[in-house]
C-alpha cells in the first residue's frame, strides 16, 4: 500500500495533471541521492509489465539533470541523448516515446544539490 502522505498530498495533485487522469499508482519510491556519497541512478527503462504508462517522478528536494538515451533509434528520429534539467519540486511524467524508447538515469556529477 502507498503511504498516507501519497494519498493526502501527492495523489490529489497528480489528478490535476491531464496525463495522470484516471491513473492509480502501483508503486512509490523515496530515494535520497547524496552526491558526496557517490550516489547515482543507473540508466534503465522501467519494466513494461510492472510499470505501465505514465511513469511519474516527483523531485522533492534536490536539483539534477536526468539523461535520456535513445534505445530505439529504429523507431524514432530523436537524438541519441538528451539531458533534462529537473529542479526541486518538479513533476516529471514519462509517456509515449519518452517512456518506452529512452532509458533514463542520473549520473553522480549531475546531482546539483549537495
């Protein structure tokens, strides 16, 4: 089950986002990345069976760049790599090509906040 914080604070806000309408989250992760401890997020594409569409990421405290790498150049004409600025308190929603055709990860040097 999702923590009460998700039900009280996060879910009501997500329902206001058009691409999140009707979505019921099946998982929530709280991750505290520390640059000085060498933390990073390994580039990955979320499991297609466990995580459907959309995938939402809520950044609570830290600023960072997330790197997207095109894993399906045969299906799209997007660039091979895109770095996206994710400021604290932002909501990122992955759908379509961003969800299925790109891996996403955060390199340690792209963790901007301490």
